[in-house]
């Protein structure tokens, strides 16, 4: 979500989401223009919410750059305690496992073009039928070694062809990738009105501009290669 409150509001208004038994927040939920409001809306879901930690939640807790420190200040002590307690993964039952990057790291990269042998290695010790992931902001649905790897996409900062908020509907092991349109121009105006660092840049780069996955996936794969080599 990356603190894109208007996008989250649009998804939560979807009838299928409103009726869902569980709403999964897959990490990187708060680092953006509306951190406190996003946290409050998510936590207001009560027991329906299952939330895990992404790499930007770690950044917020560390507070080592201007944006992270601003988000931490906006969240306040109670929300920060909640963030600190978030797990890296969540077992959703029925053979479904949720993670941010991969089950072993919130920074590990999987894309549409990740080689099968690398994804197979990532899944070596995974006991699940379906893995729900995020981190790379594009929707994925592929099967390796009998395990279905699904990236739900990004609600607030998608790398896709069309504007909107991207998510996934899961029932048992059935998965449907979804997109919810919302008024991105109005959202950009709301974002620009915040005191968030680089609010104008966020609105322009991540709400009003689209980066298709065939452009972003090779970029992320180069990052993954650098991670693997330690360079």
C-alpha cells in the first residue's frame, strides 16, 4: 500500500473484500504519505486483519532517513509497537503461506521473469500449496514444483499497465488477481496536501505514472543477481 490511503479505501470498499473472512496486509503498508491513517484503517479491521512486515516497516523502525523518520513520527508510539510486533510470514491455513519478499527474506526478489531454478531453490523448504508474496509490485501467478507462487501486486504503488489498486482474492487454494479503479487525480491532490517528504514526487511517480512489468521485472532481476553475488 505504501501509505496510499485513497487506494486502500477503494479496495476495502470492494464487496468481496468487505465480505472476506481475512484481509491480508502483505508488508510495506505504511511508508508513504498517509502512514497513521493507513495503520488506523487497517487496525480498525480488528480480528479480520492479518498483517506481516515488509522491508519498509524495518526502515520506519530504524528511522535512518528523512522519510522513515517522518513516518515514525506520524505513526506514534502505539502504532510503532504494533509494527514492531509484526511477523515476517503468516500461515493463513488451507496450505496458504504469506510473505513479503520470500518466506526466508523480506528483501529477496521474485519477478515475472525469475528463472525457475532460482524460484525452485527459494521454495525448497516451503511447506505450502500457495505462497502469497509482494515486494516487486507486479502481479504474478506461476507454479513451480507444485507450489503456486502468487504476487498480489500493489494496492498503492503498482507496476502495471493500467492505473488502479492491485490485489488478490483467495478462497482456499483458488486465486483471482484483481484491479480496483479509483480516482488517481483526486488521490494525487490528497497526497500533495500532506506534509509527507516528497509528496509531489510520490503523486507524480507512483499514482499518476505507470511502469509496466516488462520494464520493471528486468531491473529487479538485475538487483537479485547483485544480491546473489553480494555486489
